[in-house]
């Protein structure tokens, strides 16, 4: 199987361009990377992956941010707003209360538009330029649309975003709007938006920049590379486990690909690869269902609901890449309630780290797995927090303390503070 951790480096096909090509994960068909617009396999409609003739080792990386990892990306430079190089925070109180040897928070909310999506867009929008397209599009629960709008405008291109009406957090819509995207509010959920935008893309109306696009996931690999370099610097070892929220399972797929490539490059032992743990909200947990049932495919959930609107997704399109990632690394998937998500959002806030609800799912999932004994007390763990608190100000205000009205004089304020 091409997605196995022990897969050999594939032979370089004739259609490779400068050592880069696209390969179908289902049937192995190969394609030139930048000649035609293509999102899935022409032969079997399977998902595509970018492949390289030469895979880098850590010594090949230099500089800062996503483009530090240019040697593992399909282009040497992108349309950039200085994405990546996000903090890997220490959280001593949370580490103690969860009860693990080490807990670090990789806060992707610290990217230019406030989510990890920027890492994918800096690559994806550059590939769009290479392909010569002029209109970009995505379906989104919000963050992808904010990132696409910003990187599209940076690249001087037109952007179109399809959002589920009434289900996108305020900060994200504001970003897409100000960066100049045309916002189409769809009377349906995210999965319906993705169905429509895929058809628009197939008709050649726009270039699709959802995570179905294999180039976007290349940029997202850099989250994994940064976490590994951070742990190697601080602990002289890679983490035992990485816990992350799952929607379309793009990050799960991207992190797994980053690790597979390091194994193929001889930089990482198979047994060292961190266990990947996907966390979903209880009301939108088709990946968890598939992992629990040992299923080869994910069943689409038509009705999904969660306060964590970023991961309100019933049809994770990258499941064929992500399921092997979870299984081959010895990881798992778990669901958490909205209440557990909000509690974890408060825990992170108590360490000064402001995240949106979907992000907190990772910490909520870790806590649950630790309580269940799946995670042991000697593990070093990284939790991914995918988006910034300000993305969803309503959720933050609802989870936080209420403002207290006081009179406009010091005596009155003092009296209030003394509880009179
Ligand atoms: N966390 C946040 C904050 C997200 O915005 C998303 C996805 C995820 C997690 C899930 O990541 O798809 O790689 O499993 N948001 C997409 C969007 C769907 O449109 O912004 P995944």
C-alpha cells in the first residue's frame, strides 16, 4: 500500500517535473504536477498526493516559517504573508492537571490570518499562479475562506467563498469580507458547500483550494516538521503523540505525510513516528465512528451539529489519507462533547492561550484519553490548537466571565469590588 509507513520511495515517472509529480493513492497513476488543473485521479477519481524524487532531511531546512521547509515543498517560494513559525507553548498547569510527562501547545492561531490554513494557502495560491488560473474558490466553515481571501488578494487574484449560512463565526466572515472575497452564503451545511464548489471547479469556473487540493496539504506538512524540530531541540526526542482536531482530516493526512517522508528519507525510525490522535465533536464524528468500527471507509453524516463550527463537518474528504495515518502510527480517534470543548477552551485561556472552540477539542480529547488510560503518564504530547480566540468572539464571550456594570466614579467601583 502506497500510504504505509514502510513504503519505499517510488520510482520517478516520466511525467515528473523537476523531480515533482502527482500520484493517485488508490491506483498509482501518475500525472505532471503543473500542466493541467486536476484535483483527483483521471482514472479512478482517487485522492492525489504530491511525490518527490528527493526527500530532504532536517539538515536541508533553513530560514524561518513555512518556506524554511522549501526542500519538502513543490515550489521554492510561495505567495507569502510570513506564515508558520508558530509558538510551541509550555503549559505547566495544564500539563500537571492532564498528568503527562510533557504537554506542549502548537498554537496555529498565531498565523497571519489566525489559523493553520495560511500554511496551505501560501503553497496552494502559488501553484494556482503557476497553473495560470485567475479565480480561486473554496467551501468553508470559515477559516479556509479567511485565508484564501487574504492570500488571493496578496497574489492579486479573484476569490469566491461558499459558506454555510448562519454557521460561520463572525471573525472569519469579517476577514473574508475585508480581504475582498465574494461571499456566497449557501442554504446548507459545509458538506453541501463543498459539493457545489467541487462542481464549479470541475466546470472550470474556479481553482479549488479546499484540502482536497493536494498542494495545500504540502504546506500543512510544515506543522508536523515544526513540532518535531521543537521537540528535538527541547527534549532531544520527537513527541510520543500529537493530538489534533479533525474536520476534513486534512491536517491528519498532512502530518502523516510529513512523517512518512522523514521515514523514507532515513531521518526517522518507523517506531519513532508520533501517534496521531484525531478529535471530533460528538455531533460531527464520522471519523471516530470509522476508527471505532475498524471500517475502511467513513460513512457521511448528513446531520451535524456542534458549537465548534470550524469542525461541523459530516463528510471528511481526506479520510482515505487520514485513516491509514491514524492506524499506521498506532493512534486513535475520539469524540468530545461541546461542554468538554468549552472547558478545555477555558483551561487554555487560563494559561494565556486564546483559541477558538474547535482548537480546544485537541486538549479535551487528550484529557479524556488520559482519564481512560489510553495515554500514559510518561508520554510527551503535543496538542494542536488550530485557530485564534478572536475568530469566534461570541463563543469566547459565552465561555468567559460576564462584564459587570459599575457607576462612573471610583467610590462606586470600590464599593462594587467590595461586594456591596
Ligand atoms: N480547526 C479549525 C479551527 C478549522 O478551521 C478546521 C477546518 C479544522 C480544525 C479541521 O481541520 O479539515 O484539516 O481536519 N476548517 C475548514 C474551513 C473546514 O473551512 O475553515 P481538517
